[in-house]
C-alpha cells in the first residue's frame, strides 16, 4: 500500500467519523424537540449516514439507467 493510499484512507475515515458526530449532535439537538423522536447514539448516526449514502447512490444509478 502506498503512503498516498494510506493517507487517503485515514482522511476518509476521519471525515466519516466527524460527519457521523455532526449528524448525531444535530439530530439530538433538533429531532427530539420537534418530532418527539428519541435521541440517537454515535453508531446509529453512523448507520444513518451510510443508509442515506446508499439511498442517494441507488437513486443516481436508477436515474442514469432510465
């Protein structure tokens, strides 16, 4: 593995971790008060981020194939 690849991998992991933390903080700040839904954990926020990414990618693939 090249140094560049390792650096890119670590950067991607760091960005994903920060985005999941932001999702968790925003969710726990807004959603329980606005909609009465429960707070979420870091791991649930990470799973939510992955789910949204998968849905966006699958929507792009569907639009491109039609």
